[in-house]
C-alpha cells in the first residue's frame, strides 16, 4: 500500500508522520487489496481545543473509502479514523462475499 501524508498549513514532525503511517498500515491486516491511502492533517482555526483534523481516503479496487475526524491531538483523531475505516473495510468485504 502506498501512503501519502500531507500536512496542510504546518510542518508535521517525523514522530507524527510515523505514528499515522503505522496506524494506516494496520488496515492492511483487514484487507490486503488496498492500493493507496491519502492522509490529510490540518489545524482548524476553531477556538476549541478539538481543532486537529485528520482525513483519510483509501483507494480499493473499484471503490474509495473515506473518513474524517477532529480531536485534541492528531494521534487521537487518527485513532478514530482508523477504527471507523476498519468497520467500513469489514462491510466492504462482506458485500464482496455476498456478490460472489
């Protein structure tokens, strides 16, 4: 799987990039046909503490899965996104099994 991480309007440090990469790579345990993952990290200008925004778009053959989340840290938002994508991947696999 090819993982592209973009930090928008700030420079993400290596520790954050490694953490997000490790989390997204775990999705391959659930479905080995993931082509690529695009990750976008943003800091929103909200006045609240939960201003760290993470979006992940996963390209699977003939389908795209997408999830976004906001939290107080990029790590927490990444965890929420990956957990939601695990559920989407499992549903996608179930649909494929029903069709065959």
